[in-house]
């Protein structure tokens, strides 16, 4: 079995091949996400704690978190599931995946170093791979360089050099800073607030106008009812006087 080790602190990866099954047997029946002592892999791994992050079986099918078996199963997968990338909107597909429990049918087991041991592992913990890209969000750039609100974030963007062309000057590419507060952003925000205030004022005036018209209509209706009542009363009175004569 091959073991693909990664060390997030340095960004390095190392693939080691282990032919002795007794060394990898302590990993059997363990699930993805579990932490295991790495002492059985060799003396150089003494004190190391490893976390199982995934793996592939001998036919290349990947392990899927949450599938509690050490067999291969066929699942209907859609957007958002691991082990599947939809090609069309709303597409679903039934695909074969390996369960999240480790057994002897795996060809590669992926693990990450959670705790470093006493000795360095050549090519894994003794070397540092620099990050190709720096942070893009304004708050993360401030956090990285310990900047205050007054400092200009644009001066601290990490640029990456582009491939140098013969006879041309070296060019760099910088990311567009996200969530950056600029005068244009503040102006846009003020404009939106002003529009909202204007809309509220317009609605208030419209509501006042409506209530005024409604009160006038109600008053007119009341006067019309009163007039109709008076007319009917006078008509009854006149009929009664005629009948008494």
C-alpha cells in the first residue's frame, strides 16, 4: 500500500510505499477523520500523529466520508457532494465510491500530519514550499501584515511574477482586492441610503394623502347617509299627516 503524507505547516507532500502489511494493519477498520499513531510505519515516524483524510482502492475509486462501509457502493450524487463534479445544471449521476472505512483493498491512503514527532522526515517536515498566491481579501491582508485601518492595503498585495519573455521587462500580476472600502463604495452606500430615505418620505406623504382623501370620502358618505335619513324621516312625517286628515 502507498501512503500519501501531507504536512499543512510546510505545504509539503510525500508518497511512501509500504510493502509490509503488518505496518499498515493498525490503520485497518479506522474511519476517515480519525487520528492514528504513526509509530508502526517506522522509527522515523515515532511520536507522529496522523489523520486519515481519504484514499483510493486498487481500481481507482475514491473513499467518501459518511459511507460507513469498507465495500464499494453506488450512490446517486448531485452538486455539492464529494467525488462528483456535475457537468450541467441540476445533473445527478449514480457513481461508484468506496466507503470511509480503511481496509486492505486500498492502493493509496491519504494522511495528514496532525502532530510532529521527534525526528524530521526528509522531504516532508524539513522543507517549506512557499505559497504561490497570497491573500486576496482586504481583512486577511491586514491580518497577515498586522495593518491598521489607516494603512493602504494596496501597497501590501502579494504579486506573483509572470514568466519572463526574452528581451522584455519582468511583469507581475496582482489580485483584485476584495471587500476593499474605497470612496466609490462609500458614495454608493450613501446613494443607496439616500434612495431609501427618499422612498420612505415619498411613501409617508402618499400615506398621508391617502388618509386625508379617505377621511374626506368617509365624511361625504356620512353626510349623504344623514341627508338620506332626514329625507326619509320627513317623507314619513308628511305621509302620516296626510293620512290623519
